[in-house]
C-alpha cells in the first residue's frame, strides 16, 4: 500500500472509536438523530480514508503500471472500484 499508513491508521482508529461510541449510544437509548449524526460522521471519516488510499494507488500503482505497460488490469480495477463507490 502506497498511502500514508500513519494517516490512514489515525483515521481508522478515530472511526473505530466513534463506532464504539455509537454502540454505547444505541445501548443507552440515545436520541435517534444524535445516533444518525454520529453514523454520518464515521462515514465521512471512512470516505476520507478511502479517498487517500485511492489517490495514493493512482499516483503510485497505476502510474507504475503505465510505465511497465500493464495498465489495462489497473484501469479495470479502478473502473470496478468506481462502480462500487457509485452504488
């Protein structure tokens, strides 16, 4: 993986901590909108982490694939990923 591992780990640990907090909120019967807002916050963090990973992949792995002449597979991977993201 070519992404900044420290940054990605920090984001994922933050998301994990927030998920633990959301679980506690559900167990404590907290207000639905408050729970939903926290879920949206976690989704935002995960999107940011994913964006950083994809950016690093494009700047590293895909760039290397073009230099080496095997870009077709990498392009297909990105198209598949875009399909998943757009659903």
